[in-house]
C-alpha cells in the first residue's frame, strides 16, 4: 500500500497532526477561512489538507515547507501573493525562515472533500517517495498514477502578451504558483532590452530560438541554439536585442527579489 500522502509515515513517527491554520476567521457552508500566523523561526504543526484551498499572503512570506518525508522547499509569497492548491499534498508543515511575521488567509473550499485513498495529488507537484523499496512493485497507487497528466501546448496558438517593459512580450507556458518557478517564451523586439543591471532570486536558464540578444557589460550574446544560464543572485545586464529575439526562459524559483523598476506591475515580475 503506498503512502503518497504520508499519513502512515506520520503515524509511525507518532506525530499528531494539527489544524491547517491558527484560527478560523470565517466559516459558512461554502468556505472555511483560516488565519495562518507564523513568527520568525517558528513552525506550525504538521497537517494535511482535506479540501482544495487558496492562500493569500498578507505579510512576510519567506517560508519553508517540509513534508513528513523530509523534503523541503522554499516558498516566496510576498504580501498579496496567492496560491491555489488543487490536490492533496503529503503531510507537511511550514516554518517561517524570515525575520518578520508571516501572516496569511487560507481559504478552504468545502464543496470538495478529499479522502487520502482517492485524492488527486496537486497539479505540478511531484509525488513523494513511499516506504516501498525501489526494486519492488510500483510505489504509487493507481489513483496516484492517474493524477499524472500529459499536457501539450502548441505555442503557435498562444498570443504574445505585452509586458510593461516596451518591446517585451511573453507566452507563459508553465508556472508553479507556490514556488514561483516558470517556463515561458519571451520576445524582445529589435532595440528593446532590460535597461538596468539586476540579479534574479533564482537560477535563470535561457535557450535562444531566434535573434541576437546581447548582455551589454560582458558582450555575452545569445544567438539561435545558444543555451545560457545565470546563477541565482549574479548581477547581469543591461541587455539589448540587436535583432528581434525569442528565448525560452526558465526560472527555478521566483524571478526577482523585489519588483524591478522597469515593470509597472507585480504580475510582469513573475
Ligand atoms: Fe498546509
Ligand atoms: Fe535578467
């Protein structure tokens, strides 16, 4: 029997699960809204969610999610950030890794109640290992396997969405709202570019499909077939597209530590 949701594991470890939030601020037949408040360095109890839910960050947001299996993942949810979870994640807890209070509202949607044996895993979340040895029969139940979906996007069918930097547009292909990681196509019109030196809050990877895209201070120039990567925190730019350029761009976490000056809205900085 697989244990993708970690309930068996929690029991084996003698961990009593807590609530998904600190206190209920509103409840009716449709929703249950929790306050989640975590002081710097503190953790909330291990818990599991039985309903789909949205989280709206109010304050803080640099946390770590730790599953009962010991996997950890940094989250970045500045005030106003929203996350929606559509499947049953393994038992987990949240630790505030910043020096400010984390405060959010967690809104459970009561019209769906998951049972661990049948619940889907969340979209874009990898199932966690089970106790089954690697050499044994498949570790995931049929239900868990059914949670995997193939998704095909014909990028030619998508429209370019203009961003608030002149000459830049994108086609977002995949995004993990929880971690901020993303994969998208970006297009710089000839003469456009990122106007200032900057650093990213995660590793950035680009594959040039068309054009000629140059990092001005170093002269590093991407042409079709070039793969570029830029480690988290390294300062680079400004840049210029010497020809209209199309790049497949991948971030393994949030794009920027704070919204850069050349964007006029937060959405463009994601
Ligand atoms: Fe949670
Ligand atoms: Fe950059």
